[in-house]
C-alpha cells in the first residue's frame, strides 16, 4: 500500500472477497447465531478459493502475500454481516501458521502448510489457561518427553473451534519456570487433537455462537517429537511472531464490524421518519454517527500502518497494539451507537445490530485487553515504568 490508496492487486483482493461474502446474507448468519452450527460452507468457499493461504509462502501453496492483504481480507469478511462468526472460522488459519512458516523445519512445512491452505483440516490455538490469563509465562500445562514423543497434561481455556478442529497449535512447559528467565522452558507443538486423551467442553457464551469456544483437558495426549516446532524451550519466542499479526487482524475485524453497524445505522436514520422528518436530519443522530465514521477511519489507517511495518520487517509492536486498541474502541462505539440509532428496534434480532453488538465484544476483550495494550504503549512508546 502506497500513501492512502490500495494498489490494483489489493483492490482486486477486496473485490474477490466481496464476491464470496455476498453469497452469505444476513439470514444465513442469523440462522448460524441461533443454531450454533459451524459455517462449514462459508469456510469451504474460502478454502476452495485458496484464501486460507493468503499470507503463507507460495512454495507450499500459499499466495505469498502479506499481513496487509490479510487485514484487507478480514475487514471485508467481518464487515459483510457475519461479524466474528465469519472472521473466526478463518482467523486461526490466517495468523496461526506463521510460526510454522517462519520457524518450522522444511519437513514440517511440507507436511502441514499445503493442507492448511487447502482447508484439509481445521486448527485451534491452545495457549490461554484459566490460572494464567495474559501472563503466558505462568502456564502450567506440561509436555513431558518419553523417548520419541511427549505426553501432554494440563488445561487450556477459550480454545476456539476445538469442537471441529483436527489440529491444535499448543504451547506447553517442557521445563519448570525460572523466575530469572520466565519465558524459557515453553515449547510449541502442532499436534493432532487426540480426543481420546483430550476432553473438550464447550463454553456457552453471549455471541459468536457459530464458532465454539472451549475448555480442553489433556490427560497424557501423545505428541511425536517431530511435531515440536523449533527448539525445545523456545516456544514463547516463536509464538510472539504470531502475536503482532493477530493484533492487526483482530483490529481489522473490529473495523469491519463497526463499519457494518455504522452503515446499517445510517441507512435506518435516512429512512426512519418521526415527527414528519427523517431522524437522520437531527444533529443528535448525525453527530454521533459522524464521530463513529471518523474513529473507524483513523483506526483503519492505524491498522494498515501496523500491517505495512510488519510486512516490511520493521518493528511494529507499538503500532499493532495501538491498532488493536483504537479499532476495538471504534468498533464497539459504532455498534453501541447503531443500537441507539435503531432505538427499541435495535434490540430486535431481525435488524442484526444487537448481534453485531454482541460479537464486537470479542475484539474488545481479546486477544489482549484494552488495558494491557495501553500498558504496552506506555512502556514502549513513552518509556514509562512497567506497571504489571
């Protein structure tokens, strides 16, 4: 991306993604929200088109494009009515394999990446634990080596798509925590999710019902040594390589949801007549929506800046966290104002803004809290003392 314009290729990507998502209308996503079934046909449409490999190397079937193009794709996906249900069924396949592409062996790349691109299996992400939260160095799940394999014992939480996934990207301790070097001793695995040794319990939640969230309990699940990515004990370093792209993509998705909500609110404000005038003629309706537009546009530019820095191989941690913070705030504010614009009808499922309001809470809360994003910016951009 040069200046403030998309390249012809980037514009073509957006248009091609739009052509897919427009086949899945509001009624489709409302039905998925009600019955909670995974959007398999939506997922398959993207897999068949090669979109799951947008940011993976061409040598392994990917498109070899950057996080910038992936962000444009995910903004479009989230902004077409499916919100986080649409985004989350693709999200893990976009950012998760970065650790494999960068740190995996040639054999691992040949074994895994082409199948990820084809959508031959779904993958989930096993990092978060109930007693560690954002303090990843304190995870307690253990991987104990026994000759040619590891045995996994422990618990993960908020593991998305574990109900339907065949593979798991798993971070576990292979040596005890050292307070002087807390990030050492964590190892990263890309493993078969063996349900005979992994008990998966679905978490009932307020939104994104079509993409499950779970607690996963491991009781000696075997993982071959050859399924460990990189060196033993260096997994925290490898997982960090995925964190900035994840923040950028979640920002892109929040922007898509916010734009969708804003578009619905503006259309309703133009059409809804009270006291013989459209409600959108009133500045009390106009001004908040205009603020939403400005906030979303600023967050969009911040997100593309972070993505461009990442693709250029430059440091982007500050920018990625700022993008996540700004986009989550802007997306949340737009959904809230859409609800206010619709008034009582905003509470009705048939108008969809209540669903967008529920789903925008995911980028607001995850993968890092708004407060932790601000902590990072304060420490790294402003040289303020670490507060946690």
